C-alpha cells in the first residue's frame, strides 16, 4: 500500500491518500485540492472512500467538493455531527463556511479497504466521535488530532474531554505494536513506541 501526504488548508492539515495501484482512499479531505484529483487521474486510481478522523472544519472542508468530483462515500462517526453546525465552523476564525455534506455513520470495527483489513478504532477525547484507522499489515495508524509527535490533541474545545483523550491514547493506541507508524492530522509522523516513552502529555502509565 502506498501512502501519500498532502498539506492542505490554512491550518496545514495532513490529508492522506492511500492506494494499492488500482483503488484509493482519502483520509481527511481538508480542502478543495485539484492536486488530489490530478494524483488519482494520473495513476488511474478509483477512489472508493473518503474517511474522516473527526469533523472539525479544518479536516472536512474538501468533503463536499471531493464527493461531487468522485462520488466516493463519506464516512465518519455520527457523534461528531454537531461539529457541522455553522457556529462550530471556520467562520469563527474568519474562514469561509464549510460546504454542506452528508456522511455514512462509521463505528469501531473492521473494514476491507484496498485489499487489506482496516481496523476502525474509536478514539474519543479530542471530539466524541474521533476515529483512528489502523492497517496492521502496513503497521500504520492514522490518528487525526488524537496523538501527535510529542503532543496530543486539544481537549478544551466543545465536546472534548482530557481524561477520555488520555484513556484513548493509552488503551487504544499504546496497545498497538511499538513499531507502528502514527500519521497524525498535523505535523510529522511518529512511532507508537517513541510516544509511549517520550510523549510529555500522556505516558504509558496511568
């Protein structure tokens, strides 16, 4: 499986495009980026899903546009639906409103994507519906804004909960193999084992 990262939007959100030479999925369509469509077209890839780690505006601004362009289904957890209300969007920061879109509810469990099993992991705390996506065969986890390189996601926004966030990281992420690569919603990738030992905000110990 190939993993490509695109730095999109005013908050430099990581949008990931994963493919197996024929099919592709996108994780967090953070902005309307022709670069994504050009990549798909150049490699003759069929987009089979648009996965959302959570529904904060800086991760979903390209959802409606990408759905119109490809018809690929949008998947997210319904507990984050409140984040699509206007008062929760980027307008608070002087940014354009997020175009409306609808999505299919996605719960914790296994999905068959790109010829492999993707484990959808419920990792609430940053938002109630935060999801992480884990491909064991690739030793890759896409954590959204739950875990970053030597940092963690904010828990002071509406719906956030610091204790729940720490529990998600310890029980759901730190339980993965230490050599699992974590691809976060912002910043650079990191390893589960390194964060267990060196993350100053959430250690392995409770």
